[in-house]
C-alpha cells in the first residue's frame, strides 16, 4: 500500500524547535470532456474506484477533490453522480508542483 504521508512536509519552528506537519494542498480539477461519470452504489468506495480507473487506489483524493467530497470518508453517498477525471498525469503533476513550493 502506498504511503499517504510521502508528500507531507514537516516544518520546524525557530524558537521552540518543535516540528509540525503541513497539510497537503490539492489542485483545482476543472471539468473536461474526457471526464467519466458514474452513479454510486452501496459497494462503491473512493479507493476502489481509483483502482478501477487509475490502477492506483492511493489516488482516491482525485475523485474526492473533483466532486468536492469531504475527506472524512471513502464511502461516497449512494446514488450520487461522481465525476471521474481521466487526466491523472496533469492532476498529479499540479499536486506535486503546489506542494513542493510549500
């Protein structure tokens, strides 16, 4: 399984010397003609959808971000139309560019 903290940065405060994590910033994902749409069922999970479309379950955050889903559950509401962006390389590149500059 992929390490979800691999791109998480730590910052050390000057005076106290303590470290803290910097939250990841996710890129905007505009609607494109190549996007795919699904209606969710009871069995659907964001990680399983990501694996099905991207062959990488760790990219579940792309589907969550594209659909403005809260980050507290990998279970999308049943009967919801989800947009599945297919331009994964561009999205991941934007994510890395944004988070490397933090």
